[in-house]
């Protein structure tokens, strides 16, 4: 089984993106996608041709991590379908 992509949760996507733009840019990676496309980003995917590394905004609670992005439901649905 190959790993398609990986990522890290961050408190502030805009602030973190400044760091990752520079750090990953030095490795030849660039922003491939931002979700949502307009306005403040909840997630940014970096890569050479397609996103292989993601930064995502998250909120930590006492019980778990809640992914506030509206794309999270679609991702969970897709993953649960693939696992069947």
C-alpha cells in the first residue's frame, strides 16, 4: 500500500502557510489547492504536480479533534467508502 498524501493540523492556516510556502518552496513544492478557493483557507495542499502535503485548521477539545472544514464530511464519507 502506497501513501498518497500526508499533512499536519495547524492553529492558524494563514500564519502557517507563510512558513510552509517558504520551507516547501525550497524543496520544489508549491501550493496546488486551497480550500475553500475564496477567502480564508481551512486547508492548503502542497506538491509538485498534485497535493501530497496538507496543512489543515483544527480545533482541539478535551475529547477529540474537530475538523471544522466543510470538506471534512466529504473526506470522511470517501474514506469510509474505500474502507468497506
